[in-house]
């Protein structure tokens, strides 16, 4: 049955030395051994739990918050719709009015993926500083709508009011997926199934994911 459906890879590639948020550990991928040394190739990876395309768990901002291994997988496999916000300029607010065209999908239980086109700025330093941002009011609206998951192609929802937005959404059980890629391949005004499956990192605050959309 899956062969009849199109799969869109929404994950950003990761390579040694990729830049990160200023205070995060840098990504390091190196060879541990090779065919010539131990007879097989094996790599060593050092990175944060929020590297590249990743998902935030409540533990990211709450001392006793739900850890990533405790998040039910049903919450990571959702029906979703893309919100095309590519008209947004750098550092421009993403407001409730921008999501109103997609309200019927959200009211029907869909999660939403915010497409700003900002993935194209990676790996420039501005990728981590000048992105369009989710306002506090929009974060409140997502909570009021009881939305299950909000994804985006930005590195974080908000660079200035980052704590308010994360605490508001994660505290209400709204999962946050950051660093999506290839969103131009998603359909306009159509639902699809979104997979954001994390590694089962016991007691941790988030995880890199292989994010994919399965189109109807």
C-alpha cells in the first residue's frame, strides 16, 4: 500500500562541522575505525539532542517534564497541513491572521507545518538569528486550538521570546519540530500524514528525527 503513496523527506542533511545555535555543542562526525584498521567502517557522532531536524519534548523546559522516550508515538505520527508563509520577510512576525486560512484543517484535528523558506539560509549565521518568528499570541492560539504538533523550517519558533513560546506550547502538550527541509514538495491546502519519530533517548529533552510526509 505504501508503494502507491509519495514519501517526502523533510529532514535536513547533517555533516561534520555543521553550525548550531550559539550555545549548543557543535556537530562532529568522524571515523572511529575503517576497513583497513578493524575490518569494518564505523563512525563516531557527537551532537546535541536538538541538532538539525529535531523534536522538542516538555523536558526541554520543565524540570519534571515529559521526556522524549515518554512521548507516545501516536503523537509523533499525525495528520498535518502545510501553512505557506514564504511571503514572510526576515525577522517578521508570524501572527494568528497568517494561520487563519488553515483554521478549518486545525479545527478538524490537523497539526501544522510552517513553511517560511528559511531552510535556504542554512548554513549562514543569519539562519540562527534573522528568521521569521512565532509571536506569543500565536503560541497562545495554538494552545487554545489544542493543536498536537507544530513544525517549522526555522531553527526555533522565536529568538527573543523563546522561553515564553516554548513553555506555553510544551507546557500544554504541543510538540515542537524544528529545522524541517524540502517543504516546497508538500502540497498546498491538502492534508497528509507527518512522521516525526525520535530516538528513544531515556530521560532526555528532545531528539533528532527523520521527518517524512506521506502524501495521500
